[in-house]
C-alpha cells in the first residue's frame, strides 16, 4: 500500500461535524478578526501549557519575531539559536532586529548543543532561543541553569513541540516566552497559517497584543511599531475543537515511534539509527528522522528514492542548515562551521509519522528500509 508522510484527513474525519459547527458559529457570530473565539482558544492553549498568557498571531514566525520584540529583545543584542533549525527560527530573530548567533547540535538528538551555547553567551546576549526540534524538548534543567542569575531572556521555539514534556517541565513554560505554530501539519494544526506567543509576563503579553494589532494598545493610538498579525477567529475555533484531542494524538505518535525504534534496531550495524529520545513519553514526535550513514551500497538520497518508488513518502528536515542558506551569507558563516548540523542535513531522513498511522504501515516502512540496507 502507498504510505503518505502525514494523513490529516484521517485525523479530522472523527471530529469533522464538530469542526463544521465551530466554523459555522464563527460565521454566524461575525467577529472574524479578534473577538471571542480567539480569546477562548488563547485561554485554553495557555492553560494547557501552564502559562499565564497566550497571544494568537498570524503564524509561528511572527510569534518569534513579535514575541522577542515584546520581551525587549532587539537591535544591539545577540540571540543564540541552533544552526540546524527550520529557517523560520532565524527569520524571527532577524526580524526582531537582534543579531543571530548560531551554534551546532548534539548529533545524537539533533538538539542545540548546550556547551556551545554556554560558550557563546556574553555581555551582548539578549536571549537564548532553544528549538524543541522534531518534538523533543531541549533539556529544561540545563536551560534553566544557563540563564539562572543572568539578565538573559529564555525564549522557546516550540513550533514542533505542542504539549511536549521533559524533566517535569512542559514545552513553552520554561522561561520568558515561547512561540508555537499551527501550520496544518504541526502536532496541533489549523486549516491555514497560525501561531501563538506564550508568556508569563503581563507586560510582554500586553505589548504583544499591541504589536500584532498595528502597535495600537487602543484603537488608532500607536504606541508601538507593530504590524498586522492575528490568528483568525475561524482558525482559533478549529484549534479549540482539536486541542482536547492533542494529548491522545501525541501519545499515538509516541507509540508509533516506539514501534519504529523496535523494528529498526537491527539496522544499527548497517548505519541506520533513529535520533535518541531522552524524554520518554514526553517526546511528541512531530517528526521521526533516522540517520542514514552513507556506504558504497546506499546513502540517504538513494534510500529516499528507493522508498519513493515503493509508494512510501519521506521528508528531509532540513537539507540545508541555516548557516549555509544564501539569504544569510552575510552572517559570516560557511561550510565547516557546524559539522554536526551539516552531517545531519546530509544524512537525516524523516519517515511517515502521524497519529493513527497503522502498524502495518510502520512494518512496511521498516521492511523496505531493511531490504535496502541489508540487501
Ligand atoms: C513551523 C516552524 C516555525 C514557523 O512557523 P510558521 O507558522 O510556519 O511561521 C518556526 N520554527 C520551527 C522549528 C518550525 O518547525
């Protein structure tokens, strides 16, 4: 059978009636931008994460840019982030006006290297921006140690980690701010673009609400240099219907990952290894990447083509690390700067992963990989 990379129709089918009614209610209510449906979702999502304030934005990228701005991070300050994230993290920092400082990753997990992070911290450091990549949190205790007694903002990019947990902490609740994305394929996705900024600080929340609304804390009075970036009421209503199911969907992802781990374990000697889960059931597996070490018989790209030919869809997250993207050449980085990020860009392959993926699909994927790897 053909195996898709994600299956949103499967996810939505059981709750389609509820979604239709929620959309119809917004259409009837007439408040399509800002208003009750948005406020209700902001409250529900912030409560689910255990944080005081949620501010819906037009997308996750804006939640990073405007969130940093609301926390006072900007020009003249440095923000430390991993080189191997989705480029939107970097875009958010650049748009805040702060200077991005990239660091390499731990090749076992793909997560930001915290020794390099510590070494990069200095007088100009305005914020640490860990990315909970692929659904696993960067160690909360280690991050909290890094910012303890320092005037440095801790801002989580949790766009791939809705409700992830590690060491007793929930994603988005660690520090001064966090950004989430509700792009359709994220663990919690809307029917378009959407994002949200979480913060425990009353003043940053108020500023963020102003920034997303032309910088106007009250109508036609522009106290801040803002923009237009709101989470649509229709999207908020859809997300409110989906949120109560999120924990179960995450558990299904985690169970599917455990099955992949077991099925793929015999391929370690052939150079095929999943990234390491250090969070147990707190890993929410937005993606399930495996590392494919190249040999004479196969490499990542050839394995991808082989699977494609059998109807198995895969993805590459991400083929070019941030420091090698042409648009950011002026940051001054080049090939060789972040060897682990560069190796993972060449060797990671994301396997089909979605809530409800059948065991038979997991077995078919694992068998296809084993046949390619073991010959
Ligand atoms: C998706 C994503 C974003 C950006 O979110 P958008 O809603 O697409 O703007 C930021 N960071 C990471 C790690 C992401 O995966």
